[in-house]
């Protein structure tokens, strides 16, 4: 410390002696006591990341973090310097070079337990906050605590949590369907004699209502047809089919028949404005679940089994929604699922026909599940239900589609928990309004929630 102070004093002494030689009068010269850091930025940071080649050999990748993409706040009142937008998880901040603008004579930091005069070529270790001391021309010091924030979580990683001590209890033999409705997660199970229902608060997930038969339906209902829909009605309600008739409920347990003068073979999707079904081999839609309009004939390519649907607003026009329906046909030769889509301002549904040799089709998996999540589509499911030489494990991968269902590829960050691999149990799934993916398993108390980390970050 003494060496540094002596060095600074000697620097300050040079201009003092210079002025003294110019004037031998008894003139007093005062040096400024101002000392501050007025600008702070970091240069690019290179991080070595272990990886593997396509052949499986170990290799190292260099990931560059662009320093200019991150701004730093200088709090002159608290003498703090920090970045609100954290650097990517895993960024190596042990050797960071800085760009500083100061008012004063020199900046000092600690290196090898000794104070050292900073230069713009010095690499500083920011794994802990660094003390930067600015000296004014009169020798007055001012200290700043500088820190570089780095995400502790990979923002693009899908983080899963198994909820502990849940009382979720669906018979192992029962297939399920989950629906997000009225700030609760409802699970409808096929039951022995009638569809059964259980639910939990969206903020809970551990405490579920006792599994019980739904009431008000004289025949066995179709658990897989349950859909939440509001449209032009005053409030959102639940709808399902029972022996080709439409029923409605506001609590998931008590149901009543809707007088539509129609019979239905499917109830397959809903948007913010319309409910969609199949009646008399026609695709039909309704704004209120009472009056239905025919949209066209159902072709042999329309999915009839394990049907999932997604709906989202267009990024270019929030007034228009894109609906995508994915499912399977009872056709043994199919190697992929079938995909249909429609924009809310279009009158017809359109099939996205997959070529039989297309390696990027949506795989035909048992109990195929499809969700819209983080602006893309994701599909997953049980054991493969098609012939292929490719290794396909039950729940081994999430298949991502970035082009609204045309092509599907696996991804390494957005993945299912390893505990799911090779499971054979029935399950249900849903995405809630907090961007959590829920998965519930029959025959156990297993309830899982997953979310991409950055979708849970609090924006400042």
C-alpha cells in the first residue's frame, strides 16, 4: 500500500516542481480534489466450454460474450458499479479487461494482495466484487465497489421440479387429460364407469381435491374431449362430449347438456373467439357453443386419436391467432403424426401433409402430447408407434417445431427429466399462465413442473 501511495505522490510532485521552477514568487497552487469514475464498460470475454465432436470426441468450444451488449450503472451516491442485465450463465469473469473514464489522476486496484495502478490492459478477476480507488490530483481517494453479475442459471434451460408430498391420485389404468381453467389445474380421468375429476390451485400442485365422478351426465363422457372456452359468452366454461352430445360445466364436477340440435364426433380445439368440433363429417365452429357453422368436409387426413391443439397470437398482428391441431389417425402405415392449422381470419383448416420419408415429421408416439411454449411447438410421448431404425425412447426427447408444425427436431436444452425415460404410465399435461409446464402421472403421486429459466426472471 505504501509503495502505491508513494508512487502517486511522486507523480503528483512532478507538475508541482514544474510550476515551482517557472515562478520563484511565493505562489500557492491548489490541485483538484475531484475523484470519480464517469464511465465503465467491459471488453469481449472468451469462455472455454467443454463439448464433444459429432464423433463423440472431447473438444473445447470458445463462446464469446460481447461486452458492448451489457451496460453498467454507476451509482455515485453509493459508490457502486454493476450491470442490471446479467451476463450469460457460465461466463468466465476471472480475466476481464475494462474501459474507464475518470475525473482524477489514477485508478488503483488490489492485485496479489498489493495495490496496483490500473491500466486498460490489466485483467481483473470479478468472481468477487473489485474495489476500484480513484485518486484526485491532490491525492484524495474515492473508492467504488464494482461487480459483474452473471446469471446463475442458463436462461434458455428448461428446469424441472418434482413436487413433494402431493396427494394426486389417479388409478394407474386410467388415461387423463389436464386443463388450465379458472386459476386451477383440472385433471379428468376416464374412470371405470364415469369420467372422474380432481383439481389443484395453480399456485399449489401438492394438494388436490378428492378424485370423484362428474355428475349430470347420464352416460359415460369422453375424458379426452374436455376444453375450456369463453368466446362471446360472459364467462369461460368447460365443455366435453358424452355419447355425441355437448355438455358444459363451470366447476368441472357438475355438468348440464347444451341444446345445440347437433351431434358431435369430436371437440378438438378452441381459440379466444371460437370452439371447434366435428359434426356430420363437417368441421364446425361456434362463438357461443350454441349456434354452429360448417367450415368444410373432414378428410381422411384429419387426426382422430391423441389429438392436441395449440393457439397463439401472431407476432406481427395480435388480433390474429394461429391454431394448430396435431394427432394421429388409425392408419398403421403412418410414421408421423398429422398436423392441421388455421389462422383465425381464415375460413378453412389446412393439412400440413408429411412425406413418408420426411425425417423431420412429428413422430408418432404413444399418447402424443403437443404444446405451444415460448413461441414454438413441442411434442413428446411414450413408446414409438411406428416402424423406424432410429433409436426412439419413450419420453427421451422433446421435439421442437419453429415453423408452426412443418418440421420437428430434438433440442439439447429444452428436455424432459431423465426420470421420464422409458416410462409406460398414462399422463396428462398442461401449460399454465405462469409459463410452467405441468405433467401428472397415473398410478403415482408424481407431479412435475418445468419452466425455461428466463421466463421466470423478474424484469427490472
